């Protein structure tokens, strides 16, 4: 039973870490793309907002990972 719980927690940590990496990559992509846009302020702003959303989700994932590691 203990091994199963450990394995489930390891899988959860792996999924959350992978999700965090995806969010960070998306955030970088949105910011880099926004920096390259000069003729469409509306699109630039939307991309920056997407990046902010990714930053918030990344922070939440980091918090969840820290909680799991501290339990």
C-alpha cells in the first residue's frame, strides 16, 4: 500500500513538473512573439495577457509541487 501511494505521488509530481515546463515555454513564446509585433497593438496586448496567465499557472504549479514535496 505504501509503495502504491509513493508511486502515485511520484507520478503526480512528474505530471505537475511537466505541466510547469509547458506553461513556462508557452509564456516565453508569447512574450517573444509579442516583442516582435510592432503593427498590431491589440494582438501584442493579448499575447502579453496570455503570458501573464501562464505565469500565474506556473506559480500555482510551483506552489502545488512545493506542497507535495513538503508533505
